[in-house]
């Protein structure tokens, strides 16, 4: 029996279930039955069989990705626990490996076993504690604890008490130093398991700063292991990082940096000859790297196999020279390696791998393996750091920025070790990408914090304010990310560099900084639009979208948009990047066609038009086919004539929308061409393309409306789009596929966007549209207010609220009545968002009633039926007791209605009770605890109601006295409400002789 079991287990272990078997032919039930039966047959006394069974558990669960049922899980966990108690210690590592595979993703389902495994005296706690001298056993236990902490969406997380125990174990192992007799690779695996466990604990939860969980201690460890094994850098970090606006600790490489010397002096020293030799060697290596293009190591590799520790002929001096040459000694934009022939020492050290090996073949293989594991530690550290950034509040992390974000380096001082050090110097593309992901997470949502940066004023000599320090840090961020951009060869990491730049641009207050930060970035990013990798092109367009939407309009971006396109004039002169060989993947004919594209709209009226190359580029990417056959990773083997991949086209449409929104004066010459582009997008089958086409139309309509506003801030040299062209634009749009999109009930998001597009029509242009077109728009919107989808209903009622203000429609009594009935019906919807939009539209409708009363007088008032007015009054009174965002417009409508009612109607018995309820609702709102906006609207509504000289006082003097008391009791309304009340009561003085009765 023992021999047969041994042979059977050997045979099962000999299979590679990833390749030799079809995973679909082996079901989870078969695996569960096999493992349960094997656990019953293998006794704990046969330790060699126990090890083989544990190896089989690990192999099957990992290679087949099997999720075992709860009964099997319970049986196998009990078996492993008993094996840990009875078997010899030399078997525990294999048993823990099987246990880690069992609990991976199953932590919440193992609650019955938590006390024995994770309790204060639990098996895993004892094995993972620092008192455990067997490092391999401790590593296996820590790995098992990490898998216990992995949360599964939809399932309860590990209890807080067990989390705290695991956290202490992970933290203790990270704080421990490597014993001298332990292999470096084993210690790296221990660190990686502890970091993974820390990441799992922090993922999906909010950070709680307790005595056992100190953020400063954790961040100090993360900063230490971010540089673990990085060539030429030995980090000596304090045990705790403290929050401070300025750097508290100067972390320097192990070797002391040489003092900076004057340029003229350097030319005379012998060291300058060595620098020249290094420069020539670097140029040769750079040229060879460019010649390789994409023929280097795969992007998924953790480590470049032939990269030396720092440079050929390593040692301390090599590390010192590399640290100095990789970092320029100034932070001005002119020091960026933007021009061809730039000094290659500015490129990161991983770009300058030596071809001369410093090791013999066996020793080199061990060193490569060690570098691989050290890179995995750095990668796990950055993943843990990313979990920290997501779990800790932004305002808490801002105090630690100076430890991870570079400052402007002073002349002669060594550069600080930050996330950008990893992005520039780490030889592993995955680690570089991880550092950039953390930096992006730090920058995301930091606009309010970064708004304190400012360097436009004259520098102060006595001290450096925090605003100037923050501004210098932002400039250094721009400079370092541009260095990473021009040096990066991995497409995946390059995508992260560009995404990080997009996060930076979206949050930096460029209007408070000296101009010049965006021009080098704009110049360097343009060639990457033609990169062969689709993800790089998409992220490049995302960055352009951030550039044209950041505090738009910026004068610097305005000038950049008006420059010639790539390949025209000076637009591409001097731009040389290491990726030029891989960027020129488009055919020459396509390049010439892009360069010679006519300006959209140019020459339509015979006059010159302002050309915007970014607009031309985006239109080309959306509409014109690409001629290459298999340049994109997601379109390999596609036939010629296919359009760009969908992500590229969608991102190009988003850039167009941002461009129109921020710089409409540059896009207005292409108005009709953009309308045709939107119509083409709406005619496609892809709902995402249709949606972006509708959003582009909405931005175009909004831009036209802003130009026609009296308070518009349109540039002086920009002309307003002629009204005839606006009418032509909307005529083409409304006779195109937009109406079909409005009626497409299969895609409610598209219907919503189409309703928003209809609401962006210029009122002056709407009045000149054909009558049938006007009726079509109104009919469609009225019909959509009865749609079951809340988003569509809200957008439709909002569009009606816009239309009711149009001069050509507000005097149409039938339209006013139909719109009022539709709004009143929507106000009874269950969705608060829908009711808020309907209340806003009702406020606009009552504004229209007041305007018509002032212009048409009694005639218009008589045309509105008593029944409709009563319904509006009751519905608005009921809405005034709703949520604040509904109430703020409901009280506005009440004030207008009380002002609008004629004296003859006020005396009718049917209006007596609704009037009293309306006045009481306004008074209660003023005296209530609603937001300031709501109470102010109620104050104004009361004042508006008192303008109606026929309005009877509510309960004698109660209305005015309550109004006065409420205003006097609230200090914030003493100055604001007094003019309103004064205006209202002055009207009543002429009507009522005994004013003392209500004051």
C-alpha cells in the first residue's frame, strides 16, 4: 500500500497540468475528490508521503486554478494543521506551502481554523515570528499569512484582531536585518512575502493610525526597500519618517558625492578627459540601442539580463560617477535633454548597460538571479506603497511628499532619493512602471494642495516660502519625467510615464507658475502620437487632453496650438528621442498626407483661417484609415484600410471635446467640419463612438452660446461665429442622425447625451430653424420626460427648462402649458436627481411667467388656466419640503407664482388654502436649518411675493413679523435680507394704512 501510494503520487506530480492536460477536462470536483481521498490514505507518520501530498495540493491548486468547496477546504486544512503538529520540522516548509495554496482567496471561509492558526499562540504566528531562526520556515509562514489576508470582493475581510497580529508579523520581518549566514535570495523572498501581506491588509480598507500601526514607520520601511539592491545606491533610512513641508532627512548614496566644480575648471582637469570618454562611449551605446529598436528584451522581463550593476569596471567610484552624471545640477527647463546631441550622461543608468561582464559565467548567473529577486522586492514594495496611497487620506500624505517627491537640487548637493530616482535608474521596466504608478496616485486629486505653489513673484532673499518650495518641486517633477520620457524603451513603462505626466498636468496650477513648463513637454510628446504601440498612443492623447483642459485657456497652450504641425517648419526640428526608430512606423505617404492636410474650414469663405494642428490630427485619427497592416498589438494581421483602434478614436474625440471647450476660438473655423465628424460618429454602430460624438456636439453648442453672452470673456482678436453659420450648423445636425440617437432606447446614456446636446442650441438660432424642426425637438423632449430611465428623464426635463427661456417659445401659451404639465409630472418621480432637475426647470418656467407678465401684462395672465396655476402652486409647495437640492428651486418657483397671481384669482376660495400653505412653506424654509443657498432663495422668494400688491397678508401680521424675526435671528441675513424686505414692505405701505399691525 505504501509503495503504491508513493508511485501514484510520483506519477501525479510528474504531470505538468498547464501543458500536458487540458484544464477544462479536469473539473474542480475531480480535484477535490482526489485530494480528500489522498489525505485519508496518507498517514501523518509517513512524512515523505505527507510532503508529496502537500506538493500535489500546491501543484494542482496553482496550475489548474481550482477553487475548492468548503468541505474539501475544511478537510485539507485540518490535515495540514495536524501535520504541522505531528511531523518533523523539516517537513513544515512543504506543509506551509500547501496551506498557503489552500487559503489563497479563501481566508474568510476559514474562520473555524483562525484561532489555531492566527491566534496569539497560533501555529503560523509562531513560525512567522522573529524568534523563528529557520528563515526558510519563517518565509513560508509569512507567505501563508499573506494569503490569509487577501480579501475577496463580496466576502467579509479578515477580522481586525487577526489583521493586527498579521500586521505586527509583517512589520517585524521588514524591520529585521538579514542574518549573515542566510542566502540573499531567501531573504528577498521573505521580504517579498511580508510586503505582499502588508499590501493585502491595506487593500480595500481605510488606514487607521494606531500605536501598532504607525504610518511614519511603514513609510520609512517602504522607502528603504524601494531601493533594495538598486545598483550604486545604499539607503540608510531612519526608523520613522515624520511629516514635514520640507525634507527632514537627506538620504545620500553610500559613496560621498564629489563636489560640483565650475565648468571652466572641469575642462582643465584630467577628469574631464574621462568624462569625454564616457560621453563617447555613452553615445555609441545609445546609437546601438536606437538601432535595436524593439529588438531588446521583452517588456515583461523583470530584469534586463546583461545590465551591469552600474557601469563597466564597477566599484565605489563607478557608483559615485553614475550618481552624479545621471542627475543634472540645475532644475531650469533649459537643462532638459531636448535637443539632439545632448550629453548622454543625462540618461538613466539602466540605459547604459555595459557589454563587459564583471563576473565569470557561474558567478554572473547567480548575480542575475539575485538581481531578479531584488527587483521583485522593489516591485512588491511599490505595490504596497500604492495600497498605502489609496488607503490613507490625501491630506495626511501631503506631509510626507518631501520624502518621495524631488525638490529642485541645489548646486553641488547630491540629489535626494525619491520615486523619480527609481523611474530614472532602475534597470527593471516593471519596477520603473510601479514607481510611476505610485507617483500618479500621489498626484491624482492633489489640485487643492498644489494650488499653493507660486513662483511668479520676485524671489525673496531672507527665506523661501512654502509656495516657492512647492513650485520648485513641481518644476523638478516636470524635468525628471521628461528625462524618463525620452529615455524609456519599454512600451508598457512608457505608457505609465505619459499617464503620470497627464496626472501632473491635470493638477498643477500653471496660472500661478512662470510660463515655460508646458512647451518642452508639448515638444517632446508630439512624436509619440505615431508610436507603434496603441497604448502609448492612447496615453499620449490623454496627455494632450489634460494639456488643453488645464486651467483653459492658458496663453502658453494657445500659442502651442497655433504652431505648425509635426514635420512642418520648426515644429519637429531638433526633436530626437531614443524611440525615433520605433516611432516612424507609419508609411511615408501617410506622413506626407498628415503634414499636408488642409486646415479644416480653411478657404471656405476665401479668407485665411487659424490652423490648429491638434484638431487636424484628432480628426484624422477618427476618420481616416491607417495604411499599415500589423503595426498595432491589438490589430495584428488586419487588412489595410481599417480605422484606428477604438481606444485611439475615442481618446481623439475626447481631446476634441476638451479643445472645443477650452479653446473654442481656435476650433470655430472648423465648426461645420466638426458637425460632419459628429454626424459620422453618431451614424456608427459602436455606442461609445456615438456617445463621444454627441458630447462633441454639446461642447460646440456650449461654446457658441458663451460667445453670444453679454459677459463673455471671448478674446478680443477672436470673431464671433456668424448667426447664419450657427443656423446652418444646427440645421445639418438636426437633419442628421442626432434624432435617431434621441429615440434609441437601447442606449439610455446616448439618449441622455443627445438631450444635453439639444439643450445647447443658441436661442437666436433656434428661432430661425424651420418650424417642423422646432416642433420635432419639442415633441421628442416632451416624450422623453415619460421615459422609464432616470437619466434620460432628468436630461429631457432639464432641456425643457432651457427651452422655456427661449424668447421665441416663452410666449407660446400651448408650449408653456405642455411644458408645465410635463415638469409637474416629473416632480413626482422617485429619483432625487430627477426631481432636482424638474424643480430647476419649474423655476425657469415661473421666471418666464414673470417676464411675460411684464411684457404682455393682463392678456398673458388670463390665458393661463386656474387649474394649471393651482397645480403648480401645490406641487411647488410640496417640493419645498423635499431635499435641499430640490427645495432651493422649489422656493424660487413659489416666489414667482405668488408674484404672478392676479388679484382676481387671489380672492377666489380655491386659492385661499394653497396661498396660505405656500407662504407658510417659505417662512418655514427661512427659519429652518437648510443650507444657506436654500434659505437665501426663500428670503428672495418672500420678497418677490410681497411685490404682488394684491397678495393678502397671511394671518394678519404673522407673515411679515415672522419674516422679520427670522432675519433678525440670523446674522448672515441681516444685511442680505434687509433690502429685500424693505422693497416688499414699501409696496405694502401704500396699500395698508395700519402698518403697525404687521410690523
